[in-house]
DNA sequence: TCAATATGTCGTTGTACGACGACTTATGAA
DNA sequence: TTCATAAGTCGTCGTACAACGACATATTGA
C-alpha cells in the first residue's frame, strides 16, 4: 500500500484495526490516546502527530518503509517539487552562488 | 529503510534533502512550511503533523509504503501490542463478526 | 421491547505546535 | 580579512489539537 495522504493512513489504521477485531476503545487504550483521537485519525485528520501515528501503526503490527521514488508529486498542489536537477547541480557546483 | 520513530523520519528527510542538494530554506519553500519547521522535523520532532511530513517526503521524492509486520513492538513501551490472538478471536466469536 | 456495544459528534479546556523575526555560529569564497 | 550562505536556536503569538465528558445513532442480543 502506498501512503500519500493522511486519509491513506486513516484507511490503513481502520482496515488493520478491524482485521484484528479491535474496537476503537481498545486500540486507543493500547496506543495511549483517546478514543476520539482514533476516530479522527481514521478519518484522515491532517494534523495528527506523526509520533502517535507511528505508535498506532506499530501497535497494529504495521511497518512503514520508505522507498526512493522515481516519479514524485503526482497529484498535488504539493509542489513543483520533482527533482529539479538543474538546480541541484548548480547548487552543488558552485555551492554558494545561486543567489536565491 | 524502516521507519519506527519520528527520528527515523527526520533522518530520512535530512538524508534525502542533502542528497538532492537542497538547503532547508528551499525545501521549506517547496513544502510550504517555515524553515524552522524543517529544522525541527529533521531533528525528529515528535509532534510534527503527519500531513506535513507526507508532503515533505513527497517533495523529496520519497514514497511511504505500509507492510504488515510479523514482528511488532520491538523497542517501545509501545505496548503489549502484538496481536493478541485470543482477544481477536473472542471478539470475533462474540459478534459472529464476519461482517468485517 | 429493552439493554449493551460500537461508532460518531459536540462543547470545553489546557497545551503544544507552527509561523515569524532576529540572533548566533560555521563554512567557504572573493 | 570581509561577505554571503547554511544551519541552529530563542521569544512571542495565534491557532490547532488532544483529552475529557456527554450525547446521538445504529446494530445486535436477550
């Protein structure tokens, strides 16, 4: 499963929680958060602290792995990110210049 | 790379940012956060919102994948997490869940 | 029917977070 | 040396968040 948004993570949490037969209250107890937090996390709350999210996933027995990604930024305003090789090389070459 | 804590994510961000030859200011600009936020995120700030973290990673061209994990909860107070088959089965039996 | 459970939602409150600005240190170039 | 950039840190402030408690719906079972 590929995770791009908080909603993805929320769906993952819900899916795994149900697969394990846990209710929200029990999961909340184990993770050490409030039940409401679980509700909102599953709903894809954008502001959920990454620390709690990681704890939750770990409690559910789900591991997160990072993979270099050849094709970034597919669907977002997220950025003009991509990799901008020119900028990178320029910065590397001259190290300092770039001038903003 | 396996991500377990905010520190792991911070290290990942720093590593990828440097690999791409970006400075904190530029990355912050692209992600849409303050430079200070990048500093703290790289330092493994516990509270960083998962939404921003995901945006950052995506900007860096890093994808996150979830994998079911056979061996959970290695080093944390994190819990008696694991899977607790008994509880699961009990819950399932009681409800005739199947429902899913 | 009523009772219990699971989930979602609504207020309230204290706290932590993120943005902004400025300062400091370190490194490298002119 | 001086100057510019990069990175880290501090203080302030407004806002978002997580916890708590309570209530509203299903849904299921007695």
